C-alpha cells in the first residue's frame, strides 16, 4: 500500500509540473524572466489589446500590459525583457500584425541613438510615437472616387 501511495505522489507531482510548463508555453507566461515597464503616449492606439506583442526588428521583446485614455491621449504600458536596452529617443509605432486587424507595437532605434538609455518606468513622449494607419479614414477618403467610377471601367481594370 505504501508503494502505491509513493507512486501516486510522484505521478501527481510530475503531472502538476508538466501542466504548469504547458500553461506557461501556451499562455506565453514567463514568471521568472527579468522585465521592466515602459510607457508610450499615442494620439490613437485603436485596436491595441493586452498581450499584443512588442517587437524590435521583428524580434519579440515584450508585450502590452495595459492601456488607458487620458485627456485625448492614449497611454500604452508595455513589459520589456530586462536584457533589452533602448536609447532615450527611441521611436514607437503601432502596426497591423495580420489581416485580422491585430496590432503589434514596434520599437525603432533612431538613426542617431541617444547615449542615455530609457529607465524602467520611463515614458516615450507623443513626439516619438506613431499610431496605426486608420483604414476607415482611407476608405472614407476614397468614397468620392468610388462613387464617380463607372462599374464597367472597374471591370476593365480588373481584367
């Protein structure tokens, strides 16, 4: 009976460890990683959600942890990997991640990087941020052109 109990205990511990390991991979959780918080102020952060990736040159370096609107400006808080150092004059932009409309926050290093580095909790000002392209503005501006175009002309161009 004692042998069965010890086997059950070992199996239970092993199962719990594997479950947490899988949950951390699937949920992209990294409780033991060294990270720091970075804030950015945007004129518009439409479509940005908690958990959206933050990338530098296409490499994931963090994720969006929160966002809020304050006085007509959008404040986005990001969690950045601790080994990533960013110049104080870094540029942050929001781009489309895919055709479904998901967003990604890209951090661009400027042509002439500042010798000072961004500290934990620092805020990137609105002058160094670029919001995502708003497709509704593009389509609304194309409306007069589309309304005056003859459907036969569109078919000719499509052929």
